């Protein structure tokens, strides 16, 4: 069995794979220690891969170092696609994983993967399995935070799945400005890609994808746990 670990800024997601099949997903708050040894034992883990936006906790590194094979995703990791990004050392590991998942699910096709997390990222891999790059946009919570931080009176509100075209108070106005505008922004970007690549799969994933996917006019695949799928694909490629 394979173990894929994705450590974000606030949460850690763990996926258990039987080769390419994702059988179990677990999510943990980063403030709590994970009993990784118990997970490794219970699922008979043989190899693992980890991606982290923060420094990997020592207890996690220690537990994984005892496995037969353990891969830490970095810019020098061997990838199942050609990476044409110019500044490879600054490319987010989550974006590498998303592209790997697209290559695994839809090989030799044009794929646009939209990751909706702290930032909204567009990631494009062409039919030659070449990652060309994309773009980075402020995420939904980041937009709400920015309006509060850079104004004198706008409150800091929690993100929720409610937005009307014409809001009738400050909260509803801010949510409309974030959710509806982000949806239009994503659709506009997709339209630009479709001009250049009429034959293209469009995938949306990430923690905030559910808030956006039904607001989009373009035909799009919503696939959860795409980062974990990509991490496992990279692990299998390096096996």
C-alpha cells in the first residue's frame, strides 16, 4: 500500500492507495500530532510520498524514514511529465501534484487544472505531456481578508456559500464580490484557454472548488483529492 501526505498551511491530508486506487482519505489539523506509526501499521504501508508547504515535522520525517521507499517531493524530483516552467525551484509542489494527476487521468491530452485553495491556480499541460505553466490568483478567503485589511471599515467575514447578484448589506456585498466575481474570473480565463486549445479537459479541485464549480458556465470536471492522486502517481513513477 502507498501513503501520500499533503501538508498545507493549516491542514494535512493523507491518502491511502492500493497502487493507483485511492481507498482512504484522512484530514488532520496541523495543530495536532498525527499517529502516523499507527496508520503505517494498520494499512501495511510499504512506500510513501510527501509534499509540504511548511517545514515537515520531525516526528513525520522519522516515521516515514523507516519505510522501504520514501519520497519528499521537490523541484528535482523525477516527474511523469516534461516541466517547462522557467523557475522550477519556486514552483509550488501542490501544482506539480495537480499536473501529475492530470497526466495520470488524461494522458496525451490538453488539460487545464484549476486548484482552489489559499490561492486559485491555473495549471496547463498539453497533449505532449509538457507542463507550460499557468497563473496564480488570490483565493476566496484571501480576497475577504484583503478587503478587511486594506480598508478602514469593512469587517472580516467568514467565507460561506451564499452570494446574490445584488447584496443588501455589507456582508452580502462582500460575498458577492468574492464568489460571483471569482466565478466570472475563472470562466473568463477558461474562455481564453479555449481559444488557443479548443480540445481541452478542464478540471477543478481543492478545498473551495465546491463553492465555485456550479457557478461556472463551462463544462468542467470536479475531482476531489486531485493533489493526493498526483502525489501517488509521482511516487509510482519513481518506484
